[in-house]
């Protein structure tokens, strides 16, 4: 299900969008999109990607993962949201997140969650605007570099 608006179509991405996603590159994503990684992303039905298109150009994305756990029902982790600078502050990010949340509901996810830096007021305002409620418990992120792992940034 997509959400359209003036000049911008927001919908779930599919493998057929690969060329457009590669052209979006670092204007929407943190880094350049690589075909092998994109193919692997789409190969897993747990990976979700909402995209915003203006005249066929990808100008925004929201990625997530629908995941289960042995002691919890299906949940949606919202991984990242990116909108090209020239399309920011136009509601595109909110439409992307809503589209991703709707897909999570369709899959049977009972909850969605996202983490944001405390000093990122734009992201925090975005998540609050679509109904997100800040958890009172603060978390700390740990990173485990897995040098030499297949699919590393050097690949």
C-alpha cells in the first residue's frame, strides 16, 4: 500500500526498484547503494524498505526489520530513515515511517521501535509526530566490529 501526495509517491520498495535505489545513493542513504547488498536485502522477507519517489527518483527511504523471538511476538525494528535534503521538512519522513509501520501491522507485528541519538531533535520530532512515545529508560549502544566478515565495507 502506498501513500501519495503532491508529486511524491511513498510505497514499499521491491526488487524492480533496484536501478532507482542505486541512483539515490548517498543523497538518501548513508553510503552508496551496492547491487549485491541490495539483492541480499530483498532476498530476506524480514527486510522492509519504504521509499519516496518524485518523478521516478528515490528521494527518501525508511528501512526496517520484522523479527520474532522465542518469547515475544513479531516486532518491527525501524532501522533508518533518510530523506534527500531538498525534500526535507515536507512530511516525507513521516509518510515513510507510517508506510513502514503499516507494513509491519500487515505482517502481524505487535510493536515497532526505533532508537535515536539524544542530540538528534529532527529524528526525535519525526518519531513523535507519527505517534512514537519515548521510552523513559535510556539505553547505551555497544558496537562489535567484526573485521573481515563477509559483506564488510571493504567488499
